[in-house]
C-alpha cells in the first residue's frame, strides 16, 4: 500500500480555498474545499474572521517517506465506549517506530522523530509529544463524540494509515459554563518581547509575547470559533506555502511564554521567528496579525 499524508486537519483561513501545494515531487493530491466561517459577534471595529473548527475539509494528500509506515501509536486509555463524566478526557498514548519530539516540529524531516496530533470529532486540537495528555471538553455538547490520535512528521503531515480513534459518551456531572464571544472593541495585536532582534539562541529557549485585545485560551483548541478568542502559532522563517506555513510551525501557544528549541537548526544560521494570532480552529486571523524577530543559532 502506498502511504499518503494529510498535511493537517487544521483549517487555515476563513472562506479561503485550501490549495494543495505539495511541491514538484508530489504524485497524488485530494480536491480542495473551502472552510465555512462562523459569523463573529458585532463589534465596534472590523475584526478578523473566525472559522468553525468542526468544518469537514479534504486536505492535500502527498506521498509519505518510507519510514512513515512504521510510525505507530497505541492508545491504552481510555477504553472505547467509555462514558466520561469529568470535563477533561485523559489520554495515555505510546509511540513505536519513532521518538516523540516537539523540538523537531517545524524543522526538516528526520527519520525516527515526529509527534502526534489529537483530534476531537475530526477537528485538530493540538500537537503532542508526551505519552500522557488530555482533551478539554470546554464548549463541547454532551453526547457521543470521537477522539483520534495520528502520528505526524516534523512538517505536521499526518500518517493517516496509522490513525487510532475511539468513541465515547460525554455526560458531565458538573457541566462547564459555555465560553462566549469576548467583549473587546480594540484591534488584536501580538508582539514578541523576547528574544530581542539579533539575539543568539542555543538549545532550549523561551519566546515571550504580548497579546492585546485577544484572549488566549488553551481549552478552546479545536472548538468552534469565537470572536476575540484564540491562540497563536509560532513559525520559523515562513508562514507561506501549504496551509499558511504549517510545515514550518514550531507549535501553538496559549500563554505568553512559548518553549522553543534550536534542535534541527544549524549552528551559526540566522532565522526569523514568527508569532501569528489564530482562532480556535487554528486558522490565522485574516488579515494576518503577526510579529517577527530575527535570531542567530549559537
């Protein structure tokens, strides 16, 4: 069987055509579709659109490297068919055939390294690199749902042949209060406070941001879009190409500090770190709201 890869379950751009831009070595692709936006609440100023994370889309399909077939995940808990009464669903995941590494995410492909994506009802929640994680049920209706975990390469291409999914019933004992649109009237903005322009970084380092007029929320990853609420993505060197530069995304941030690493970057090389605001469905706000800083790898 020829293994194919889905670039991501992420929905980039409200109402934008998702284009399969896989490169000259691509031999297969899937038809592109549009993402359906969620109407934002009225505001005093024009605001970037948000998308519905539950929108079903067909993503670009491209050949996988041969080693991807051996990237497997085992979901040991919870059991399929379980009834969840808490407001989070804990997951216990084991990887075989590759090492879980967030440090390599957004960097060049490297055999033996990758991470996995967690999807709730088919919508991307987050990328993960640990064996134990959880999914918040914030703004999720009680009833039948599915969670899937799928191996991903460093460029976030998903090994769909090795996806593992389970169904469960969400019956909360103490349901969470639903989060609604933010009451903000200013224009959202993001600024990189650290590192400073021209700074030398080496090994593990922190990217510190300041966000204004936009509420960062971890629990709403992968949930329907809300006005004035979301998170940010951190990319290296580019936000262009397939899926607004998903292939160079280091990760997602929902606090003002993002932990980064120079693993996979050549010593002495210069790179641009980019932080861009995204909605709950991981679509960058349109027009793009981003900040960047150039650093050198020590």
